[in-house]
C-alpha cells in the first residue's frame, strides 16, 4: 500500500513494510496514541484558566488528532467543543473515545485548518498546540483561525520552537518524521505569526523540556501497544509499529533538548492596551 492511502487505512490493512515508512501523525492515528500537547493536561487546564470562557462558549481545537485536548476541554467546560483534523483515522478514534465517555458537548470533523468549513466569527476560543508547524502555509492557517473567531474571542497557540539551533541532520530527520520540510523557528517567529492587527497578546508563558530515559520511552511505547484495539493485529506489524514509535520518541526527545514551548493567548478587539509601561512582579 502506498503512503497516501496508509493514513486512511486501519492498521489491520497494513504490512510491516507499510508501517516502517509512515510519518509520525499517521502512526499516532493508527495506534490511537493519546497525542497530548506539550505539558499534557496541565497545559489544557492552564489554557482554560487563561481563557475565562462564559458558559455555552464555542471552542475549536485545531489538529485534534485522537481527541486528547478536545476531550479534556469538553470534560471541564460548559462549552461546545469542535475538534478538527485532516487525518480521518485519528478522527474516528477521537469520536469513539468521546462516545465512550458519554461527552455530548464535543464533536469531531475531518477538515483542513487552511480552509475551515465554518462561517466567520463562529467560535469564542480557537486553540492550536503543535499543529501549525505541520501545515505548509502557516499564514493561511493563522488567517483562518482569526476568521472564525468572534469579537472578543481568544486565540491560544502552544508552539514548539528552537531556543538554540539544532544540528542540520537532526532538523532533517525531525522534518522527515513529521512529513514536512521543518523550518527552524524561534520564539519571535510564532509570536509574530499569531500577532494580528485586531488581536492583543494577553498572556505569554515559556516552558522547557526535561530529557527522558530510554526506559521511560520503552514503557510508554508498551502502554500504547497494550491497548485492546491492537490485540488482534499481526505481531510483525505491531513490532514494526513499536520500532517506529520508539524511533520517533527518541528522535523528538533529542530534538526537544534544543526546544521550548510557549502558551500564547491573543484576544480579538480587547478594549484596553497591554502591557503596562512600568512592569511589576509578585513579591515572594
Ligand atoms: C502533532 S499532532 C498534534 C496535535 C495535538 N493536538 C497537540 O496537542 O499538540 C499534529 C496534527 O495536525 C494534523 N494536521 C496536519 N495538517 C493539518 C491540516 N492542514 N489541517 C488539520 N489538521 C492537520 C495532523 O493530522 C496531526 O493530527
């Protein structure tokens, strides 16, 4: 089976050789990897605290993959959450997970972030973590995020960027894993990208990554492969999937030693200026 078909086929239709050439997003979708944002649930709950949404708010999660963030948002909020992703297999897992937990306030659509199938001004919060870097045209995606935001709506972005430049060979290998020609972006790149004449940057928090041991990576891979929906999959296909996942996690762990991530929150039409001239800090 050729690569373009592989992302829309179930894992039972693939050979070990098919699995060995899949990019990261496709493997994640096939295996139902939780696919958390940087910082996991803690990041999502921080975003909820920052966004201060009113009951009944409309939330759009860009690149929802297997549903982690959308489901986390829907489980905490009195809000209508929509997750979109271009990958239909990952989206099917997301739908099944939401149904399993009886969450009626979350829906998943297969859609392209650069051409969102929603009217203008139809969401109060647009959230995108590590998705925009997977999209070829960052600016077109950014324009779509702002188009669908209502007045006083919030855009929250959680980009990963390089705090120091990675070796070229590492950049190339990470790009191959992600299926993109990976640009070496820095903190200012994302801050500038998401800045829009109509939106004010309200919050910016910066985090760094902690290096993982091989044992921790191996145990995480095992937890993914031990899921019930993979029980009937051919052992050679599962072995290829385990090797592919381990390869990606080790590669990303090395890459993240050069990286940081931010939580950025912009607000459209914010009525007051930010920030203040005389900056302050809490007394400890
Ligand atoms: C690393 S995953 C991540 C995201 C995840 N929500 C997170 O918390 O960081 C990137 C996702 O972006 C999706 N994606 C890539 N290009 C896309 C596009 N043009 N429109 C929508 N989703 C896209 C991929 O299918 C994949 O599920």
